[in-house]
């Protein structure tokens, strides 16, 4: 568990994307989540996020505010993630559609401590939530990862799964645009840290799903991509992309073969298209538990080598706060205790 001595400065600091890359690794964040989620989740207050549509002139853009706070001695922080969503940015301006910052305060004094580049921080935290779930649910002898999607989150998910399961020796990437999948595979093959891993791409998803010991999905699909009949026995299915009722990355057969579904937070059952309305569709989905319960041993994970496991994440303010904690305290530590 991280230090509880933040040593605040009169002047808040700004932690850039470059600093996050320097201070954070997927392995260290997975380890941080595993040690802190069971002990600290209950101490974090997380009101419903605020979502505010902007003017019509802003082309259906929105502002989101996600507050959280804790007075626990090991997590003495208040945090607010501020997110802007401008969907026309990528086509009109060649800019990302989402920008975010995370503002961190002391919950002991109310002092502002830091502003963190939350665009990058969110990529790390989302991937490492999946990485921790993979560490707890996937088979220990997993050798093949299938990555469905090749957007900005995909390389982080690949690194997180490889950190969780270092025995993986092959990663196969699929994207609706074969060129993008090929480009990501080529980029990952150049990474000196993964010389023992072969990165390939495929144009036909159905042909590779059955090869995956772990299948990770990060797309905006509104049509199921992963068909349950194609999953191999013992596979672990990681669903990251959907966050509203109209989005689905797998079909009901995938959930039906698994039986139990694990989630990062209860919100998944009212937000994720794969899970919303499952009962009405005649699908009996057993709630396996939340990630914090799984990490703390309150819920049992994989029952056999043949079981198909499913993890669905939609994001939570708890892991935002824990991620910001680790980055901030690493920054303070590497600055010699003075910021």
C-alpha cells in the first residue's frame, strides 16, 4: 500500500503525460490496485458523475465531472476528474475527442496538491483494472492474447495483460481497419521489452477468437463482435469498450457459456449493453462479484481450467483516485520529498 505522507507544497504541481510514463508502469499499477482495492474501496465516497451537454454550436460535446474522496489514513485525498468530450475533433481538427485532467487535494487540509494529465492516466488505470482481473481470473498458463481493437487503449491493454500473465508468447490484433491492426502489431514488435512475444494481426475475427486464452476487447461496437461459440474452453473474456446500453462487444452466448460475470463496479449492470436487459433476453447471468471483492478473497475466482471467465469494466472514481495517489506519491518521492 502506498505511503500516507503526501507532504503537500504551497504550490500545486502539474504532472504531465511524460512524468506519468516515467513514474508509472502497468505492473506497478496492477500491484497497487491489488493491495489497495480490498482495503480502501469502502473508504472512498463516489457520488454519481455529473454530465453536462454543451451548446449545440459545440456539436453535441459534453463536460463530465467525477468526484471522489477519502479520509482513510492511507488515502487522504479528494479528487475530481474533469473530462471534455468533443466527438467531432478527430474528423474536423485531427485532435483527440476526449481530454481530461485530474485535480488532487488533501482531504486533511483541503489544499490543492496536483493536477494530473488524466487522458494518459485513464489509459493506464483502465488497462490495469483489466490486468488485475486477468491476473485473478485467467489461466496461469495463458499463452495467447487476442486483442480486439487497436485504438489508443489497445497497447496499454496489451502491456497490462502481458504484465499479469508473463507467459503469454503470442498476441493477435484485430481491427475493422486491417491497416491499423497491422500498424499496432509492427509497433509492438519493435518494443525491446517484449522480444519473447510475437505480435501478429488478422483480418478475420472469427478465425482467431478460438486461439485466445485471453480475449480483450476495446471498441465502440454496437454489434456483438465476439461470438460465444468461438471461445475456447478456459478462455478469459475482458470487455472494456461498452459504456451505454446500445453498445455490445460480445453476444449472449459468450455470457451464457461463462455463467458468472465479474465487474469493476455495480454500475456495469446498468450501463453496459452486454448486461443491461440480459434477464429480459432470457439470459441468466450470475454476478460473480466486484474486482475489489475478488482481489481481497471475499469472492472466489476461476473454479476450473475449463471455466470461461468474463470481466466487464465501465470505469470507477475509486480507481481514478488510487491511480492519482500512486502517481502523486511517486512524484513526491522522486523529488526528494519536496515538490
